[in-house]
C-alpha cells in the first residue's frame, strides 16, 4: 500500500511540474524535484499578508524555499519573529531564528536562506516559541487542504517535531503559497503522517480548506533508522523516546 501511495504521489507531482513548465509559470529551468519557485510569488505573499490571521501572528515558522522568500521578508519587515528550518534539518539545532530586532542586514537579505545560514543563530526545538502561523511550500495542493511536498518528507517532520513539543496549538494555522496551477480540484493521495493546510494562497485568491489534519507527533514506527540517524534532533529524541 505504501508503495502504491508513493507512486500516486510521484505521478501527481510530475503532472504539476510538467504543467508549470509548459505554462512558463516558474523561474527555474528545471523544476522537477523542487518546491516550485513560481511566478508572482510576491503577489501571493502580499495576499497572505492581508489576512487577519497573518496580521495577528507574532511568531511564524517558514520553510527555506525560494517561493516563500517574499513571505519571510514580509514577516521580518512587519516585525514578526521567524523560525526557518535548517535545510534537511541537518543540525542539532534545526531552526534558524530570524529576529527582526537583531538583524544585521535588510529583511529581504535575511530572508534568503543562504544569508540566514551565515547570520542567524540556530535553536533547538525546545527553545522555539509557540507558533502562531506556519507557512509551507507545496508542489500540489487540493481545495480540501491535502498537500504534496517534493517528496523528501522534511516539512512533515518539522511539523511533527513542533507538534510533539507542544508548540503547535489548536489555533495555529498552516498556510501554503502556490501558483494557481498547483491547486488541484480533485483528490490527492495522502499518508497517515501527512499534515493538511488550512489556507491556500495564490496570487489571485485565498482558499479556506476543510477541518485540519494534524499528526499528534512523530510516528517513530514509520521512520527508517537511516533517516533518524541523518537528523540530529531526531536522533536525540529517539534516544529519549526509547
């Protein structure tokens, strides 16, 4: 069953990557295997910033992908605290802390993942403040909130880590910014460990999705040993879990 779901997910991703490329809707020459850096991502970020949930949020957790750079920059310009995942969660302290009051460069520069890696301190999961809003990247998403990432599973792990640490509250919203071509009207395959999104924001519209789907935390029985070993924060928690 798992292989069947994985095959369906990969087929759905391939369709979206091909569609975006055919319509010249991405900046990258080869979008396959990536979170699409879609055209007019800044307009989607501006539309997200019009929402009451954004305006009320003081602490935001964001992905490091290029498509969400305008969201991170906007948050920092507005004085919001931003936690950005270290790529592949490859450090013991798996989140960069971007504090607008302590930036040594402009918000636009600090929001770049490469610059953040040089200037931002990293923090452990237990040092993260409760999250008001999560902004994730997606390859595909449907109007019920079912989301597909690029297939590596890191966004799911980030959310699970924060969920298990009690940093995602019932009122915490999860939003994704995407191109309208990434929004699927029909069904998308999903796995037990996947989270759903509450809001889909494109340059043209805001879509409010159905009841949220949140894993309670990390599903240790589904994590391969090599994955745990490759992510220091997981390895530490695994030793405590056992």
